[in-house]
């Protein structure tokens, strides 16, 4: 792929929770509501009571890399009743769950995955048959899928840095396995030598799962690709969420200079974020970036097709 960037690339500094979105609310990543919303992007305002969850909030747990789902029907019948569910990384390299009725006041539900973090979780209201439902003694119907980073597979041969698992309730997880395919080369200095985990996963329930166009497949994954130093955003597609084909690099870092180069605010890192498609067909991406650290700021980019 050419190194054409998504458009209107700029920086927004976000901290924990943002509450002001111009004139309309942004739908939460992974929302259960299927129809795209009209999105108005304005200036962001930090919530005065931040942080809303984690260390420093009633001596709460350490928390980062959140994956949040919203359902106005409160996920009726599938685990803890709450409009918001947040899976997050812990200081011990695990994935934990917290729930909330308003997105501000959170209840810690504890560790749900004893390995792996940088998780992306999606919810499917119709459910699906588990890959091997015999592993689950309570139900053969799964409502959640998780893709997460496994540090132990970062430099393995071949690399296995991203794993997949599924759940009937978002709490108990089954069929844990490394994803397969050709997303990662394992070759030194190549942009997708390995990965620091998934960025966002989009689902198309009416996909044909044929051809080479990513959005003709059931699952599309934006992922954090690295050659060992820099980080850039790649894209893959899959019919089942487990075996993936590489499309290519879709959001490079700011330039090809050495680490710490300040020609662009994201000259070394374009990383973890969220992707949303809205009603007018435009795609919006928010992502982490920086010069010598990945946490220098959050950028915003737009695209007409989600690919370039």
C-alpha cells in the first residue's frame, strides 16, 4: 500500500473520560445498536472529576487500555446488568472487568482473564455457536468475542502476539487460541514484524466472505504493528475472527525519521485507538501517537473508505 494518510490528521488530548462532543454524542465503540449515527466532532473537554476509575479512585485497581461496550437495554440476561461494560488491562498483565450505569461511576468486577491485555471486546446480541462449545459446561451460545495481546507470543517463531477467546457472559471465557494467518511476518525491520495487540475490530453480519476486499468479510481488524521500535496501524480481514488475511498498512507513523524526530507529533508512533463509521459514509479514527513515547497525545483522522 502507498503511504497515503487518513485525512484531517490532528491532535486531541483526551484523559480517561471525555464528556463534550460538540452538538451530539458519539456512539460507544462496539455499540449494540447496528445503524450508524451522525457524528459531530468538536473540541473535547476533560471531565472535571477524572479519573473515573482506577488507582486514586477509592484506592481502586490500576487500569489502562479500556474496551467499553454500551447497550441501552443493559445487556439483559448476559452477565452483570449494566449499560456500560469495560474490560481493561491491569498492572499484572491481566484483563479485568468493570461495570457502570452511567459511564462515570464504575464497579470493579475483578480479573476475568489471567493472561493478556490490550483487549478489544465485541458483543453480539443474537449470539453464536462457540468454536468448541463442549468446553463450556453452561451454554453453547456465546455473546462476546475478545481479541487481546499476548506478550509471551511477541517474539516467538512464528509470532503469536494476538489471541482470540469467546464468552457467554463477558466474565467466563472459552476457546482461547492464538489467531492464525499472515498478519505478522516475524522478519526483522519489516513494519508488521509482530504486534502489540488489536486496535479495533468491526463486524459485518451480512458479509459474503469472498474476494479480497476487507469489508466483504465478517471481521475487519485494525492492529498495532511494529518492527521492534516504531508502531503503525495495519488492517486484516477474516470470515471467522480466528484466521486472518493481511490487507496492509493503513495509518503509518508521521514520517520515516529516527525515533524522537519531531517533524510530526506522531513521528514514531501511531497506535491504539477506536474506529467508527458514521451515516454519511465517513470513517473516523482516534489513535495514540508520539515522538519518543506512544502517549504524547490522541490524534483524529478521517477516511472515505476505512482503508486510506
